[in-house]
C-alpha cells in the first residue's frame, strides 16, 4: 500500500556531542519532499532516525496510523519492518552481479505482497531496460545511481528516503538522472524524502520542503511558498542570495528565439525552449546579482526583461559593501544586491515603485 497522501509525524530529539537535533513536525507526503539545509544541519541524522538506523533519545515517529518509534511506551520498530527504501550516496551495489542480478536480488527480498509493479516496469521507468545484462563495474556514475534507485523501488517500500544520491556526479550526469528521481515516486505511488543542500536540485525535484538549520526546523511547506519568504541560497552554501519563482509558459517565438512566460501578470522572456509545454508551470532561479534596479523604465538597452516592481524591504548584506533589496513582482519576490552608493543615489525606500532589470534567468535543475 502506498503512503502517498498520508502524513509522517516527526518528533525527534537526539544529542550527539555538542550537536542537538530537535524536530517536531508533521510532513504531508505527496511526491517528493526536500529535506534541505547546509551541511551539518542534521538532515542525514533525521533521515536515519526515520529509517530506524539510529535511535532517537526521545520522541515519536509515525507514518499514518503506524507508529515506528515512541519513547513513551518504548516502541521501536526494526528498520526492516518499517517498509522504508533507503538510497545511499554510494548506491551500495553488488559489483559481482550484472544490472538484472542486482534488481532480482532486491525483488526477491521484498517483504510485501504488493504486485502493482515488477522488475520490467521499474527497469523501463528508470531507463535500464536496455542494459540489464551489463556488469555494474562498466556503468557510469549516473547509471549506477539509476540502478540503485531501481533496486530501492523493487523493495516496494511505503516511503523512499534518498540521501543526496547525486553527490559526486558531474553536471551532465546530474541532469540526466533528475527526471527519474522526480517522476518515479509519483509513477509508482511511493512518496519520497530527498536530502539535499543544493537549492537548484531541490527545486527541480520537490513540491514541498522541510528546512533544517542547526538541528531545528526553520521552515516547511510548499517549496515555492517557503522560497518566497525565506532566502534559501545561504543555507545551501552557494554564496549568494536569489529567488526561486514559478511562472507559466505562455508562448514560443521562433522568429525572435524566445519563450514567453507569465510571472504574476508580467511577461518574462527566456531563450527559446520548445520542450516546455504551453500552459505548464516552470520553476526559475533568479540570482540577486542578476537583478538591477531603475527608478524609471530604461530605454535603448539590450536587457529584455524589465518588470515593474515594488521595494518590499532593504537589508545590509552582512560585512559586504552592499545592500540587499527585496522586490515584489506580482506574487513573486525577487532579490537584488546593489552597492551602498547605488542605494543612496536611487534613494530607495520600502513601498517605492521601481523597475527590475533581470540580466539572466535559468530553469531550476538545468
């Protein structure tokens, strides 16, 4: 039985040395949920507690009506009975077996009578059908991780736990495996929790997010809603502020080489990408250093994306000689970093109507 649509109740307390994990959250399971935060924030510790690999000091963990752990009555269901599929960073494949052998091993060990899908279905869904007879040691890193994903699925879990499975892969390999990680959970009706400290990776995969910072939850909910109110980039250790926004594909203009998007009633242009379906929603990363501000609409410049906006807030950017400006564009919130000199020259203040000049926009995960 799938856990999709169920709730994962987490009340976890665990101290390890000077680090304390203290989480009290109910997570709605639907598709992929990103467990996000900087390295050392407690993501893997929480994931291992959910899986039953580490025992919390106190608390309660329950999937729907099934209680996995409860310190109050000493319930502690063993990991192998929780119906959790745990995909590790290194894949942990059997190198002496071929791809089919690895998958058959997982299928034989499945402890459920769920017969909604089998090895052929999973092999096709993960793009492995044509390489079942290949030895694992001949596969690329991305192909090995697809085998690891398929093997985890064939244990027929109620919940997938994915612990930074793209670590160590180059950009092209990451791009190739992202669609499988995004689509497979919904295809087989198995929700997933995906650990990551990469914002674009999380944005490409997840619909919901749980943000950990120093062992505690700092935000949770729909990813786009959380990104609208919280700058996630510093937690990713990516060295810069930015905004994750959602826009609708409106049209493709082959003559001018652009794809037109609707961002809260404003038109935003991307380089032509006819693979994007008209009417579909896409997520965009817009970095603060790519957003400039003008008091009046500029003319005679090459920048195409010039949108009316309102200054929402103004914050000094730490020790740097810059100021961070939050800008409201329809329902979206963008961020811009400008010098203090520019800030004073423009005489910016909250509520002021301005124009944003967006120099670069990228689809999340690409």
